């Protein structure tokens, strides 16, 4: 005979042997662990990543040995850091200032001194020739004699060109000596010298000869053209007002442009102001 009431579910199985198996109540104490159960500590132990459940031998590296089982979280089996990885230390970067620039400039040797000498010599020659034409100094022809020479050479507007030519020579010479706006000044010198060379060639062809060397030759003008072109291509050097500009440190594309413009200006001045082809 079984007791009825709320506590009937705690009745032991030996007291309900006369009931059907489906109607018996189970005592919690009868829910014993299996023979493979290792104790409560196994429920809190996290097995290694490469081992399976319920097996003493290590399983192949297939996670937990369960089908479609997700990979473990990173904190289950953390991976060791490679021993070769080391922390990067701070790197000191030295400033590139005036000291470095001075050292780089010192490696140029006497190059800047040579450029200064070249600029000053050409600049002084231009100043002297301009003063000869403008004021007749040092045995020059003066402004009237220069005007007559231009008219005899076939130049149009000789009155205006007299002042423009003399003034341009003086300005170009001063800029070259100072090393100021050097590519422009040297391009102006090239233009003036190319125009003068075409004048000499035209005069010689008119007289029936062409002389490159000698007293009547054009070698002097050729040397001056090469010197002025060299200043354009190499730059003014450190000893001048253009020392901190780009065309003084690394002349490149702008120097080629200035040289081409100087030659073109000299030829254009001959064509438009003289109206004659010196080679014909």
C-alpha cells in the first residue's frame, strides 16, 4: 500500500513493487553515475584541444572528435608566441639641418669657386661692353657710334635698339656678378651673343668669306656662348644670391628651358629686327 500526497514522488522503489513499471516513481538517489564517470571534477576540467571525450589516448587533431563541432575559443588552448618575435625598440632619426647641408656643400670642393669666377668674368665683360656702348668709356664708340653700327648691319629701329642693347648688356652683367636670377641673366647673355654671332656671320658672308679663327674670326663669341650656356646648365653655385634656390642646387629641366629660350630669342631678334637670313 503506497502513501498518497505531494511526497509520493519520493517513495522508494521497494515500496512500489506492486505498481507497473510505467507508474513507478524514481528516487534521485538511484540516478547513479556510470562506470566510466570519473567524478564531479571531470565536469569542470577542459580537455585539451587535440583530445576526444571519454578516451585516454590522444585523438587526432580534429577538435573535440565530434562531428561539426565548432573550434574552441582562444582561451581554451592558447597558442604560444614564437620566441623569435621581439619588441621593436625606438629608433632615433637625426635632423637634416644646416650641418648636413654644410657637409654636403663641403664635398663640392672648388666647384662653387669656379662657378663664381666664371660668372664674374662674363658679367664684368658684359658690363664693360655695355658701358662702352652707352657712354663711350674705355675707347668705346658711344651711343651714337653704336646706333650707326646697328644701322649699317641692317637692323631696323636702330634708335630704340641702341638703348635696349646697351642697357641689356649692363643689366645682364650685374645679375651674373651678383648671382641673382642667374638662369634668366645667362639666357639673356646667350640671346645677345647668338644675335651678335649671326651679325658677324652675315657680315663675313657679305664680304665673301667666313672666318672662324684669327683676328676677324668668331671664336671669341663661340667661347662666350659656351660659357654662358654652362652657367645655365650647371647653376650659379653657392656664392651668390641664388644659392638657396632650386636651380642653384639641382639645375635640370628649368635650365634646359632657359637655354632653349635664350638661343631662340637671339635667332628671333635677328629674324624680326634684321629681316635677313645670315646663312643665305
